[in-house]
C-alpha cells in the first residue's frame, strides 16, 4: 500500500485537534450558568430544579454571603457568580486554584494552591475556608464552587500532626497506585479535614448551594474534589480494604500509617444516612450515571445530618456536555460517530486495546468514522516517572499499534480538558501510523519512553503534543479515534 501523504495526515491531525478544541469552547461556563440559574434582584431562580432544595432562593433573607471556590475552574466560576449575583453586602470568599486571575475581588482571599500535589497554599486555603465557615450562622448562605483538582488545591490533614511533606508523599503514592479516582478519593476523604462532607460540616446552620463542574463519573459524583460538601457513603472498612488492595500500608509515611491504624479512626460525616436524589443535568440515553446518593434520611437526624439538610446542588457542566459537543462537531464534519465510554477508569493499556479493537471494527464499515470516548484511564507506576501523563501514555500505546497500518489515514487524539496532562504542560498527544517511525528518526525508543512514563519529550520532538494552556475547565479527558478512506 502506498504510504499516505504527510499532508493527508496533517489534515487529519488538524481535524482531531479542531474537534477537541471546539468541544472545549462549546462548554462555556458562563453559558452553562445562565442555562441553570438566573438572578432577578435578590432572588436566585433555579431554572432546572432537580430535587435538591428549593427552586428559588431569596438572598435578602441572609445577612451574609460566603463563597468557597476550589478547583481548576475556581477563578472563572467565582467571577461569573459575582457578576451575576451583584450583591456585595456581607460577602466574603476564599478561592483556591492553581491559576489565579489578574483581576481580583477585595472581598475574596486568593490562594495559589498546588496540583497534582498540595502545597503550602493548599493547607492555608483549607484553614482559611474552615475559619470563614465556622462564622456562618442561620443568617448565612454559602456558595461552594467546586471543580476538578480540588482534592490537591484545598487540603488539610484531619490529624494535625501530619505534615505537608507527609501529605505530599501520601498523594504521590495514591497517584502512582493505579487506583481509579473514586477509590483514590475514598482514601483522601477519610484522611482530610475538608473532604468527605467535612467542609459542609463546618457551617452546619447555613444554607449551602454547591455549583459543580465534575471531572468524575456522574455515578460517583461525591468523588468530585473528594466530596467536600456531600455526605460520604464510604466507610473505614473501605479504607482498610483499599490500603491492602494496593499494598500501601508499609509504604505510607509513619504519621499517616499511625493515623489510619487508630482504634478510634473516624467515619466520614453522613455515611449512614443517604437517600436517592437525582442530580443529572438532563437525560442522557447513554449516560453511565445513576442519581447521586445525597441528602439525609427523613428519620432521626443527627447533628451531621443537619449539616446536609436542604442543601442545593447544581451540575453546571459535565463530561457529557463535552462528548455531546464533540459528537456534533464530528457529525458536522461528515463522520459517522460512535460514543463508547466503556473503558472509563481502566488501565491505559487495556483501554487502548479495547478502543482500537472497536475502532477497527467500525471503520471497516464506514469510510469516514470517529470513535469518541470520555473519562480517565489509570496508570500504575513502578518507578519514578519521566515527563508525561495518562493521555500521552495512552497515545503512545496506540501509536505502537497504529504502526501496523502503514499507508492508512488513522489518528488518535487523547487530551485532558484542563489543558494539563500529568507533570507536563501538554494536554495530551496525537498518534498516527507514522508516529513510531518518526520518533525513531529523532533518536527515541518508543517502547522505552512508554516503560519510563516519559512520552512527553517524544511527542514534543515530533510536533504531536496537544498544547492548549490552562483551559479553566476540568471535564475529564477526551479521546478521539478518526479514520478516513483514501
């Protein structure tokens, strides 16, 4: 077969990149906010009430308004809320993010926190948030603006004897374990003074409104930023089971191992009193989500239960919006589109094999085909990694397989919607049947780069990194597998 021209592959790369960036652009936070909520004077109208709390909230009934913004999208979410609310009296806030705005509100304290590992500002932001929330009374309404990445960006150990250095080591172990995000965050919830509902517990009397941009499956929405405002359904028994499952006990810093082994190791707030409440933003025939379990039982309420009673939750955007936008763009470009999210939270190599097998089956039937998959893959690291992330690891795995199809117009893009992949400034990478040969021509050994978790230098050298810069989003990862007949 005659090799496909460089121009044809470059065009296919541009198409994949255009679908990815176009889908991100379509997921506009301000538009999503206005679709879900509207302020008329001091009255907040929930345009699509989902069963959690009242359809309208009169802000004039409250003397104080607190705002706690955490996550990679904290700054844009905060800016939009303040613009729409237009209420300044009694307003105070905390913003913890890895990208801070140039324009800041004097009523808000801003912290440049660490991600994917916490830093001093992560601890300082958590202390400041807890201190502010403890001032809340029944005359206070608290808006929690929560997006992905908040697990590292707002952190404080439940045990005050645990240091930042030990906390960083703990998180490094979790990220290298290969555990899916819901299991990682189960451990984080029980470790933290602000996760697993404890942030809400700090203001038990206040009315609480959580506005969410999930980077987790909607079926496990309480894993978003390790669920700072939702009651936790995981248990101490789950923690011990996960520590054993991933062989973490002996690897933990001594202070954290002692904490987890305490006889009085506490359960997270509210884990015995969950009741079904729908949180889906709209009906999705192919959604992987079940209604989030939240709110409290109508039976006897404890003090913990009261902290969650009548809380309001709104999903502004999710990975489903990202997929729908990508699907529309691909269809408009003339592709037959299939969405398959079946490999969410799989090991990256297993996910690559699965999606490539589906891809090859479908593309044999359709001259122009696009397979879309959203979610995150896991990476288990047995050594200190090089420069890379799960998306580049997935793309390089696909590149080794695509090398078996020389002369065909195929491309795979895998990238994070936040614009960051692992410990790099790339969002992800693009692979095609020529990737391996081009990498070898530049002196790289693709198999070695894969084994050393060092894919970024390879993709950067051959010009196939996906670089967007921080997007202000974190709606999970998007994978596009695209083919065209010659």
